[in-house]
């Protein structure tokens, strides 16, 4: 069983003779610089690879690497490979309405890490970047740049398209600079005519299957943009302030079941509570919960009698600053058959109706019902055939039908005030107060929306829901917990409004009779529109004459005669339908489904859902096999980014630096990529100066390790100089054993999209197993053995494998650094590229579990030795290890055999000048100060062999002089080199 290796003090790197020599210490009385004659004989690391790149050079170096290493044609190269392994990541289209930001960076880099991993694994990756090009935000931004107000539909569309095209080019340049691998000359755009035609084809299929219909019902409506909006286009303001009111609804007709109680009382009223007083004029009923308890109460102050839910008596009395005395309690169903008078419209009746949406968590348990302004209210009205007249126009103003007191008043402003005054004048207002609560806002304009009934086109998601949920249960979610969130969202969604009252989008292919307003839509009409759009684009809807858009056959199929009796509809499709049909266009040549969709958590109710619904409706399956869901980007203190706060992080400034490099230094793209990979992307992702500086420090530490590896491979050719694994030093074999375990764990982490784990594994491996452990032991062999000595070649064989494996392990995350390292390989081939030469190539023969016990046993004793001499130079000591005959002794004997006590593998691990292995304690060596005792548990063959062995370590001062070449205390004289070094020097 592999146990974590003990952490050791990090050794100083030896990049020059003086630094290496000084780290070993010196004898007292030694002459100044007596070792100069040996300087050229020590094989110190040689590499031009920089430990750190100055900030100003980082961006330049990355651009050179992108050009030199073929970043631009990597995607095309891998698509031409002959392999049956395919991996498809379908790109969710970013919105073409603004500059690239860190949210883009988070998303695109996560996708690129995934794609590069699969390219290196030998897959042909299918990845087509795309852009969402239609919609109101683009239209509004395009129009804001022009002073004209009375533009035609085609003028609006042209300006919107030009704006989107500029944004696309800006975002595309940023994505390329971040190192995102793709064929950037072949992207998809939702305003492309072939894309639009495919989208209308999906519309036709769904219409023919009765999933699409037109209806008059309440929808979220944005007065600030004069259009219907979908749930996914809302954001909720948790601090919205409403004017909430408690209103009296007097009985006109008493409930028959309560007549005996109520007849003897003065006038009785219901109390309702609402945060939207402006909807009172549209009231058509009051709803109650049939199975809940209700109370008849008497107001202690006025003597009035009211009915409220039993659970809300005390809270309602408290709000009204009074006291209620309960007279009687009854079931809500007993209210059946009663009628109240309308509080603002004399003579109008409001019946009491049962409804399951009534809750007891707030209000009075009696709900004012305005079918034109509430989803649940609409359901009640449909069931009971109530009027659903809307008194509010598309601008959010009361219409003429609302009466002269309200006409033309904005419902959320002066209209609200006017309604409250009307209720007060009728003496039905019991209380008005401010209510701070969550309220939907238009995410584009940041202004509140309303619910308003209008004639719209819908997708009947109620009929799709069950099939969509079953399809979703077959999809893998990362993290797994978000599946339930999406299932719940689908469960709550009964319809999807897909019509928008704008110009910049794909038209809904429906025609209307000029006189009756009757819609005309059938297979022939839609198919003709699809052909026209495929040929001319959706502009044709506004530019071509009606006879080219609407064929006579379609009019005849509708039982009519004259094409010219019809006009084109002016609504466009919801942009979520736009992007939600992208699978039909992009995945046509990539198989039936994408292997992966990867987007932010807001897409659980957006693109993930619209893609699922359109695919299930037309193909009865999800368009994806796996969904990876990431969080949003925030400032490094967890706060939302805001220009007013000054914490907005611009990716371009991160890479190239700001105007003042002292405050905004250039970090380069790999820092940005490290930040993405290192973060826990499944929650909110923090970024700021401290985060970026930490990432830079981490990469510089990694560069230090890489330089050590490169420098010590100078003069080594893996093809001719490698040592067979079985003939390698035990510690080198052990390093390969650890390396294979590292490679397997990293590969698994990439497959699970856990790039943060990849970073953690990388940091632990290069700082602990390499820098603090392996490198600290092998320096003598690397620097002081003869250049071609098998012992040194054994070490270099391991180092070459380590370098290759480590670089490939982080290449998907840090492609620029990976390619840079390959440029400095001493044995580099001209065509050498990380991404064109495969994934980590480890060998099964590296895995040697039995080897662990030998090395880790020695490490346990080495740790005890080093712990006894804190702050002292280990080379100034010699060590005697005493073990009783047994398994542990046999393992240590393997490390000690056929070597001198100063150059044995056991001594290399102990890091002393000399190590002796004995079975008994020599009597003349032991004192109370130099004896260390301990035990080590041997665990072999999965626990079948377990043996705890005791050991004793005797620590003694080195008996010999310091060698002027290798710095070990193994020389016979202070003025000479040790026998090992003399032998090496004699051969030169």
C-alpha cells in the first residue's frame, strides 16, 4: 500500500558551481577556493530555459509559440487523423453583444482544456465555435449608437447585424489569443441563412406534432422593451420595493353553508393582500384553499367582521395594528357559492372560487385573482370560464378600457398610485405598506417586468415534460447534484412563450388575414418560407413580396383563395429557440448527439433546456450525453463585479497588462488558464490581483522544476542512452512507479472534468515527490558521476520520463508552457510538439508495489536521521542502520549490496556521507545522544504479508575529510578528492 512520502526540506537548486558548493558546507581552516580546479569536472545542469519570464516578455513569448507550434492549424490537423475515436463538444453560443470578459474566459478555457486532452488521447475532436447573433440586447445596443428613431424593420436589422459582426470579430480574436483550439474560419452563427432554415425546419416539425400553438394567456412582459420575455431572460432583484395593500372585499352573496352564522352578523368582508395593486381593476375572482381552515373574526377596534385563513389571523391582525376575536372556524370549501363586490368597480361581482395554488405562508389565505396578470389566475379562469381581458398595453400603460381615471398611466408608477387612491376612496383600503421582496427584472434593461395577457406563440412543454425528464435521466451531470435542479425546472414549466415583438430575429412563419386576423400556417406555407430563407436569409420576410413568401397552394390548403388577402406576421422567434436548435445545424456531421455540453449554471433553465426540449420533441432523445455545469465569476472577495466598485477584471488586461504595469502587470494567457483550471468551477469562481499573483507564483515554481529536469538532461538521448527499467537504480525505478500512479490519477481527473484535481496532483508531485524528495537525493549521482556512467544514465532515464509525463499532464491547461518546454528539449526533434505526439506514455512495468516497501522503509529511517540533526548538513555525518535479520533487513540489503558504503543506493536515500547496514549494534559506537529507535510496518501483496520491524540508527560525525569535488566527507585528506572522484578524474 503506497503511503504518502514524508515532506523534506526543499534543497537549494544548483545552477552554478559556487551555489552548489556552498550548500554543502566547508571544513574549518580550508583555504579559499581550493576547488576551482574541479569546477569544470562537475556536471552541473545546463539549459537556457528561463526560470521566470519577465512580465513584459510573457505575452510576446506566447504569441511566438502560437505561431511556431502551429496553434492555428492544430484543429484541422487532428480532424484529418484516421481514427474511429470521436469526441464531440458542442459549443454553446456566446452572445454577440459585448466585449470578451472573464466569464467567457472561464467557459472557453474549460472547453479547450477538455478538447486538448481528447486530442492528446488520440480522438478526433469535433468542436465548432458559434455565436448567438439575434435578440433584443443586440438590437438595443445597435440602436443606441444611432440617433434615428423611426427606422424601418430592415434598417434595424442591418444595424443589428453590423453590430453583431463587430462584436464577433472582437470576441473571436480574444478566444484565439487565449489559445482556444478551433477552426476559426468555420464557425456557426445563428444569423447564417442555412442555420435559420434548419431552425425553421425544427419549428415545422414541432408545429406538425402539435407542440406549437397560438393562445391568449399571461406571460412575462417587459414594458421597458415592449416584448414578451421568457423565464431564462429574467433576473430577480431581491431588494425590489413594492407597495403592498390589504383590501376589503365585502360579501354580496353569502356562502349558503355559512348563512346561518353570517346572517346574524353585520356586513362581513374578506381581506386580501397583494403587492401589485395595479392589478385590482382586472380582478375577476377571489380564491381560497378548499381543505384549509378559515375563521370569522371581529375587529376589536371597529367591530367589523372579516374572514381570513385561520393560520393568518394573528399575523393579519398584527399588520393592521389591531386585535381579532375569533367567532367561528370552518373549512374553505364552505365558501363555495359566495360572491363579493369588486373594490373599485361599482356593480361588478367577484365570485369565490377554490384553487390549489393558495398558500398559507403569507398574506391572508384569500387570493385576489386577475386572470390577465397571473399564471395561476389564468388556470383558474380557464377552468371557470372567467373573462381574461387585459387592461394594460405593450408599453405597460393602462388602456382606454381601464377607464378615464387610469388610461395612459404606467401601471408600475402613477397607475399604481391611482389604483390605491381609488380603493381608498371606495373605503376598502385597510392598510398600505412597503414590501421588500424578490421581483423579476428584464436582464437586459435591469427594469421590472409585469405579467400581462397577450396573444403569443407557445410550445406546450406540459406535453413534452415527461419525455424530456426521462431523456434527462440518461444524461451524466457534472456535478451530479444539478440534475435534480434541472428536473425541477422542467417540472414547473407548463409552456414556453417563443414569440417576441421585435425585428432582429428569425420570423415566426405565420401569415394573418388582413380583415379577420385569422392566422394561416400549414406544411406548404412553412416549407416555402424555409426554401426562401435558405436561399435569401431571413431578411426576405421583410423584403420579398407576399406572393414569393406565401404560395397559392398553401392558401388553397387553408380553404382561401387570394394570397394578397394576407400579410406576414411581425413576431420573431425567442432567441432560446434560436440557440436551442443549434444541435440540428452543428451536429449533423457529428453523429446523433454531442458527447458534451459545458456551460454556466444559468443554462439549466436556458440553452440546456431549450436544446433538450427541441431535440426530444423532434427526435425523442437528448442532444447531449454529458452536461458539465460551472459557476459564475466574482471578485476575489466573493462580490459581484462592478465598474462602480472597480473590481472588473478584463482578460485583455490580465494577458497584456494595463496602462500602468506596476498595478496591472502582464501575466499572459497561461496564467488565465491556470486560474480557470485551479478554481473550483462548480461553485462561484473568484478572480482578482491576489488570485492572479498566486497563479503566477505557482507557475514559476513549476518552471523551476522543469528547468532542473531540462538542465540535467543535457547530453542525454533517450533513444541511445536510456537504461532498461530492470537495470535502473532502485530509487529511479521507484520514481517511475510513482510517475505511473501520478499519470493514472491525472488521466482520471481529466475524464471527470476535475481540472482542479489535476492542478493539485501536479503541485503535489512536482513539489513533494520531485523537488523535495527525488531531486534532493540524486544530485550527487547527476553532478559527480562520470557523464556516461550507467548510474547517471539510470537517473537521466527516469528524469526524461518524468519530464515527458509531467509536461503532457499539464499541456491541456498550459499549452504555451508545454510547447515552450519542448522547444528546449536537448534531444528535440524538428517536428516535436506536445499536442501532435500523444498523451502520457507510461509503462505497466513501472508499477512495482514491492518496491515501495524497500524505498519507503529507507525513507522512514532517513526521516528519523534528518529529524535528529535539524538545520545541520547531512553530509557531515555517517549513519549506521541496525536491523535484525528479517524482511526489512533483506529489503535494505538490496539497496546496499555491491556498493561502497558511501555510494550505495541506501546511502543515496539517507543523504549522508556514508551508510553502514548491520544486524547488531557495535558496542563502541552507541551513546545516549546518537541512538535513534523506530519501527516500520511492511505491507506486501495487498496485506497478505505484514511484518513490523524495529530499527536502530546510530548517527556519528563523518570520519573522513570533505571531498573538494563532490563535497561528501569521504576523502582521505582535506587537500584531495575522494577515491570515487579521483577515479573519475583519472579517466579524463
